[in-house]
C-alpha cells in the first residue's frame, strides 16, 4: 500500500512539474504533500524550502484530506510586476490547497516568510490579486531577530511576497489628536491596519499603535513622522508639550513558540495554550486573560500547565525578584545603613514619581539595607531598589552584568535585564524562565517575609515610613509562600506566586501580560490557576 502511494505521489509530482515547465515559469522549486485525516484534525506546520516559507494549518481549517502544493519562484521580477516604490526582499511563494471544498475560510491559516533585509522601516507580506493585477498588503508582524514575517490569511490559494517601502520617515516629530481614544495613529507612510512601535527619543518610552487614518500632510508638516491618538501620546509624552521627537519602527513581536499539538513531528505555528499530558492538548476549565502562563510543581519543577511559556515579554516589577536574588548572593549586611544618593532618583528617567511606588528619601538620609530590601519587594519601591543595588558597591553596569550572569546560571536563557527596578520595558523574560527563578528564590526566608507581609514600617535617620502591599492574594484563603506583582503599560499586569495546599503540595504560578480593563481580575485568575494546579499536581 505504501509503495502504491509513493508511486502515485511521484506521478503527481511529475505531472505538476510538467505543467510548470509548459507554463514557462522560470527559477522554480516545488514541495508537495498530502494532509491526511489525523493530521488535519491535529494541526500541522508545512515547512517549505528549508524553512523559508511555512504554513501553519490549525485544527478544523480543513474538513477533508487534500494535497497541498508549494512553489518557490526565485526571481520575483521575472514572475510578476513589483511596484516601483517598493523592493522585493523575499522570493515569491505560492501555496495551493487543492481541495477547495475542504477549506474553512472562517478560520485563518498562518503564513511565515523569511526575508533578506536589514532595513528597520516598514515591510509586510503581500498577496497578488489577479483581478486588479496588483499586490495587496496583508497586516503582518516581524518575529524579533529572525528576519521573518507572519500573517493570518483566509485563502486556500495565494502568491505571496515580502515587500518593503524605503520611503517611510523613520524619525521626526509626533503630535496628537483626540478622536477614538485608542492606541491608534495617523500616518502618511503606512496603510491602515499596520502596527507600529513609536518611541519617544527623549525618554525612551514606547507605545504600540495601529494605523487607522491618513496624515499628517507632508507638504504642510515636512518634519512630522506620525500623529498619535491622545491616549497613545500620553503613554510616551505629556500632551501639554504638543510635540515630541520620535522614531517609528515596524512592530516586531517577540519570538512565538512552536507548540506541538500531536505526536510525531506535526507542529503548528502558534502561541496557543498547551498542556503537556500524554501528548494531548488539555484545556483549563476557565478562561485566562494573561498572555503567558506557566504553572509548575514547586518541588520538582515539572510543568503542570503552560501557555506561551517561552514568549519573551517585559516583566515589569517581577524584575525586582531577580535583583533580590542577586543581592542575596552578594551577602548583604542587613543592619548597615547607607546614604541615599541623587543617583537613586535615576528611576525618574523611566517614569514620574507619581507614576510608581516611590518614597521621598532625601540625599544624605540613612536607611538600613534590610529596610531597602523589604521596601523593594513588599512596596515595590523603585528608588529603594536603586539604593539597594548601590549598597553592594557595584556601579549599575557591573551590577546588571552580575544579575544577567546569575539569571543564565539559573537556566533563564530567554531573559535579559537592563536595570534593577523593572521600570524599563526592555527587562525581558518569559513565564517559563521566571518560574525557574521562583523555584529558587521562594525557598529563601528573607524573600518569604518580604513578599508575604501585608504591612511594614521602618525609620531612617530622618523620617518614619509605612508601607502596605497591593497584593490582594494575601487576603484570600490561600497559603502563600512568596509572591510579587508588577505592572507597566507595555507589560500589562504581571504576577508570580508560590502557594501550598497545607498538605505539602506546592505550585508556582507565573502569569504575564494581563491587559484586561478590570484592575483586580488578574488576582481572581491567578487564584483559579493556583487551585487548579494544586488540584492536578498528582495527575501529571
């Protein structure tokens, strides 16, 4: 039976190649495969042409078995016209799902194309529309550091290419307007639906926006790169300024995970939830808003549940746990008092004092190292964190070098930290990496005290201070053995917590990127994850 199938497939391949030759389409390579019933039910990733062109077909996209043919046209300009204002930075790729009746166009397939360009401006995947004889843009996003674009498509056949526009203005000024109250923008360079990263060159703050209008007019405003909705502008600058200097970049998503949905080598381009149990996808009995979640057995490190666990994300004040780990490894002198410095106010480079937990220490004021440590974790006080790392005697760059090295020693291979407080959105990690940190650090008694106390009071040489935690899990019917929360508008709401069921079973839950509007629902979500993890810890 197998020999018969191979023989038919070879004949079919010869037939396709013959037809291609008759059509005289130059510089062509072909991949052909059959999607059988078990595969279409599980989902599959088609890796074409050494990974340069990939298609992720989700379960339920195909209802029947079908042949899928891929073509690689090496010389784009010999095949189809390329717009004069754009440059082709990939081959032209074609895919064709032969059984069109099997295709469910209500569900997208994921396409990924590798491109060859170091240009930092706008690029996107386009498909060729025969009716208009033109290339049509598909909203796409970059995979950071891989020179790959991804997009969703609802077609069973298409010819695709990556085109870039070298005429877009990269730096200039941005103004604001009040319209739809969203993270939106008006641009004369990018089509509607394009996602862009706009960075304030004066303070380094960034916002991800979606283009939904045209403007500003370059003949009237030659230095204007983009206009932002007021909601978006407020995230990078004070609207009272009117204008700010910006850089506009094509938005790059951090590397998506490749999630195995079935046995064998069947993979799907996705970052959907996954539970690893008997190679089957297991769904939680409740919905989750956090974009990345890892639940582990705190004692063994075994993964109980994971959703986008290796997706790199800003981790906000969870960074302070890595700072605390570094401080502990350097053997702090808890009772030593250090003088507060104006350099500890460098935290205001990232946010105003009113935008973060901040204590009004004055230069020369003496605070004990222990009080700075607890203030950093219990109250998430960022200027206390800066004074704390300075107590080690290391300058910032040296401390961060030690901190990043210790992260790597813990196996946190997808983590990188730029400063100690978490205010910089470039502090990057994953829920999987942070869980590794939690397994180590939540066994420390000083961490237990600092992260599970509801209140803390202390005195410096100049004043008295009272802190209160914002972690509402400590008010729930849970046995918490360690916890830390965090928030940045780039990171969303983040939390990591260790809990015990009072019978010796322990889980660590890490949830990153909760962007729900409800301020406190992420506590409810994490409580559900804790109880679910403790209830399923013996079923792994």
